[in-house]
C-alpha cells in the first residue's frame, strides 16, 4: 500500500506544479496586456488601450478592478469617438441595418449622454428585435434624462408592449399624451395597446 500512497502524492504534486505554472503563465499574460494597454493609453491611442485591456480582462474574468478599469477606458473611448459613432448610427439607420444603428447610437450615448441618443438606441434595438432588457434600459435612460419628452416615453411604452407588459405600456402612453395631447401617433398606440395588437 505505501507505493499507492506515494504514487497518489506524486500525482498530486505534479498537478499542483502544473496549476502553478498555468497560473504564473496567465498572470504574466495579464501583466503583458496591461502594460501594452498602458503604453497605448500614454500614446493617447484609447481604442488600442481598451482592446488590449479587454484581452487582459478575458484572462481574469473575476478581477473586478480590471473590469472597472476597462469600463472607464471604454467610457473615455466613447467620449472621444461619440461623433463618429453618431455618424455611423445615422448611416446604418438609413441602410436599414437596425442592429448596427442601435449599437452605434448606444456607443454615441455613452460618450455624449443625451435623451435623444438613448431614445434612438432603444428605438433601433426594438426595430432589430434585439434584447428587450437592453432596449428597456436604454429607453429608461432616455426618459430619466428628458422626463417631459413624449417621444422618449413613446419608445419606452413600445418596449413595454413588446415585452408583453400592456399595463405599463398604457401608463407610459398616458404620460406621453399628457405632455403632447394632440399627437396622433400617441392616440394610435393607445388604441393599439388596448386592442392588444
């Protein structure tokens, strides 16, 4: 029996050494990509800095500090590129590429937060049949930034309706109608929600 215990101990020791080597190699890769990110940021190449930091984050998905650094860097990238994202969003919308329009409007809104940009991001998310949770979040951000915008409230109502929440949709439509009582599209949507179309 002692031989079996020695074999088990040897196997355990090999496993431990292997795991140490793998951890060390991963940590070295993370450090390498973090250094590349810092160099790119120092050159003011924020896109490259974000891309290399994203790789580091993928190697350490549980590292909240690294994820926070990436979120901040992505915010800086969006702030510096929001106008180009806006142009890309408008072009994608004209071409009928709703998914790309939604993504580009969202990026523009992250760089230059405005109710109009968040509303367009939510609108095109709906048009693309994208994730309703994301569309809901975007529409709510638009309403939070401009609570007296009937357009923002209509988009939020449409998200609620798409999510099969007719009562919430109707409540939002009534709020929008209180802002713009003579808006025909609001009357149409109220009738549509009541009919369950």
